[in-house]
C-alpha cells in the first residue's frame, strides 16, 4: 500500500519486479484509480501482481462499475470519509454500502478505517470478506515498552477481534 509518486519515480517495471521478488502479491496504490489501470495493468501482469482498488463512501457509482470490471485480488473499502483512527463508524451505513458493493464487485472486499472493537469487527464481518484494523493496533503497540510487551499487547488486543469475527462468520453459515 502506498502512493503513486514514489512508484512513478522508481519506475513501474523495476518496482513491480522488486515487489514480486519480495513476496508481494498485489499493490494498493491509493492515488492510482481504476481509470488509470490501462497503463499500469500490463506491467503488473508481467510480474503476476494484482492491482488493488480503493473504494469509499464517496466513490461514484460509475467508478464502482469500473472497479467491478477491473478488480483483482480484492477491493479495500474505506468505511467512512475522514481521517484514520477517528470515531465516525456508523455500522448501518457501512453495512448497507458493503452490501451494495458486493452486488457489483466479484472479488473479495476488505473493510477498514475506524475499526477499534470486537463488536465493530464482528458487525463488519457480516458484510465483508476481511476486516482491517490499523490505527487501533498501532496505538496498542506504541504503548509497548519492549518487543515482548508489544507481542503481548497485540495478542490481547487482536484475540477478541478474531474471536468476534469467527463467531459472526459461524453464525452466517449456520
């Protein structure tokens, strides 16, 4: 996950080759929209890399249609318009938007941005294939005093989220 300018400067061909050699399967270049895919896709295809697209509450219907046609790997859905780590997640709105995306996008959908609790993760898991927790985990790790402490904090924070997502998924299939 990154931005277009450094990749352009480095060179798409070299970047793709090095990314693949490093074990990368796909690239989410947040400021490289589907409308730019024609110039990027051939380079990524030569290196067996997926181009991952980013969708948000403000993504137009026309762009969603284009994503649905071009999507590879997965689509990352930003759950609300704002800054990461903010407290603006409205589950009903996000769930409805994810359900609408599901009807137009054939690849898995990952959702993130603002996910902080096990309850939020479980609610989103009912509508998405993956739930991404970033800032809340970073906050936990930032408070760590050692590597061991960081590992313990990560386990204690993530384990309830994992259990909640698994429970939500088992309810779906039952």
